[in-house]
C-alpha cells in the first residue's frame, strides 16, 4: 500500500518512461517493491529514467528497491 510520505509519478513518451519519486524512500514508506512494480507494470518502455530529485530520505531498503 502506498505511503502518504512517498509518491511515484510516471511520464511516458517515445519508448521512454520517466519515473519521478517524491518523499521518503525508506522501509515502511517508499521502499516497497510492490508499489514500484505496480507503477511500472502498465508501461512498455525500453528506456527507464528514475528521477530521485524529490527524495527527502533514503535508507538501505530504498537502495535495495532501486537495485532490484
């Protein structure tokens, strides 16, 4: 379930997907692989760009989601 302290937004164009993250990318908030999968699943993009400029906190769980 998405956290009120974290949000993902997607923009798709010309085979590229831009995923913009906002808030706390930490265990219990944005570090939820299911939330990321649900956000990415509807898109068929060969090129994915992740914008982390809006991330205000990051822990090992968040890094794990990004690496996975």
